[in-house]
C-alpha cells in the first residue's frame, strides 16, 4: 500500500520545476553579465609583475662540465666509477657531473 498522497507527487514536480527554472535564470543572468562586459570591452586588470631574479646565463654544472672536458678520459673513468673504455668522453663527463 502506498503511504503518500497523490498531491505529494505534484508538489515534488513543482519543486523540481522551480529548481530548474531557478538554475536557468542563474545561467541566463551570468551569460548576460558576460555579454555586457564583452560589449563594453572590459578586461581584467593584469596581475602585478613579480620580481623574480633573472635566470642564470649558464647552468652551474655547465661550468663544471667544461672543466671536466679538458681532462683525459683515463682520468674521468675512476671519477665516474666506470672501467669500460667504450664510453664516450661526453658520457663520462655527464656521469661525473651528475653524481
């Protein structure tokens, strides 16, 4: 047996219709405000520029890598912890500079 009366369904439908109408009115209002602002040519103000330090001209490891490139590969191998003679010098320098 159903405990609700037939008018409860009608009330729920009216409440749902009211909520849908309210949401439609809110969307319409927001779109009208956006249209008015666009027509007026309004733009948000630019955020103040942050005072960041300028980026370094060279990465600090680039200076180390330049010095390591001057060393012979035989001197770089023990620093890198590598015994293989097949590694190119640039890879040896990268291993030494990174670790």
